C-alpha cells in the first residue's frame, strides 16, 4: 500500500498493490497490520455501501462531536470525485477542500479523518461506493454543510451533467451558518 498526502495533509490517498491475473485481480482494501505500519492506526466499526447514478452529488456530510467519524472510501464499481472539507475549528486549513478521483480501475481509497466533511459526485453511469467508518452512525450527531456553498467552492467536475442532490443535502446550512462541528484542530 502506498500512501500519498494531499493538499490537506491529514487526508490520505491510498494506492493498493493490485494482483492481476487472467481471472481478474485481487487487492487488500484494509489490513490492520499494514495500516498500522503506515501510521494509520484505525479501528473500523461499520461498513457502508451506496449506489448512485451519473450526476448524483452526496454530501457534504459529517458527524458532530462527540461522535466524529473517519471514513475510508473506495469504489467497487464506477468512478467518483471524492471530496473532503476541513471543518476542524482552529485549523489553518479550515474551510478548504481536497479531492481525488476514485474508480474501479486504480482501486485507490481516500482516508477522510474525523473533523472533515465528506461528499462525492458520480462521474460514471453508475457507481458503487463502499466505505468503512471508525465510529458508528449516530443519528443525533448527523450533520452537514451544503454541497454548493460558494465560500468552500468545490468543483464537482460534473462536465455538463445537472447535479442530482437529495432534499436533505440541498437544505444543509452554509459553512458560515454551522453551529455544530466535527472536531477541533490540535
């Protein structure tokens, strides 16, 4: 596994060793000992899977303290633009975002630690997104910031496709109006 820091250094792009053969391929998406050796000592408690069609934007979601949640995100089918936004109060990169294209070819994953909002846009006809979390879903802590907040300015790279956003996501507050945050920067 190769780990690449992005412009927000706590968000990591993980590139697995792919073992192809005439039948297909094999990869390890997560191995506790391998991740520990990379300095990513994670304990996952939940696996999630979503399927979406081209143009869907999901996010930007997070869980507020004390239930902040980190996510290890990958794609089993299709292609997405995966986005993380720093929402750690006091962080020098507060409100900045970073993205990576994740697909079923390179099989990379994005580690989005607690303190960041997460979202993605579907760039293929269909995408199956799978992700592990290090804290279970806590409905009372479920929160988010609007996907199209101009102060954040995410370029979702939808190439002319009209974004499809849930009513819930369209009604999320702007960054300036947030009252609950996923963590503090240390």
